[in-house]
């Protein structure tokens, strides 16, 4: 993984999205949960992070080759 992070091209994002992404400019990659547009959530995708998005558990590790390995485990809720 390169230590230099590519900057996103702001022309492809609305002003609201730019505000949401501003905090994560230096992280490289993010996962955006836009299910509820009134309260979107941004998760940084970098080595060592773990987060839950609805019924998915996402974990990020770094390989020996310095690449990101992203694991997504999903579950299906069952009623009684």
C-alpha cells in the first residue's frame, strides 16, 4: 500500500457529501452507509478498523504485501 493517499475529485460530490468526507480526506478509503439520508454514516477503511453496518461486520487488516484485506461477514436475522 502506498503511503501517498489519492485525493477524491470533489467535482463528483455534492456539497453535503463533501462536508461528510472532509474529516476523512487523509484516510484513502471510506465506506458510506447512505441507507438513511438524514443521518449518513462514514466509516474509515484502514488497517485495524472494525465496524458494524446494519447486519454486516467489516474488519480491515493489512497483508504482508502492505495491501488491505477487507472481510465482510453478514448475518440474516431470524424471527423466533
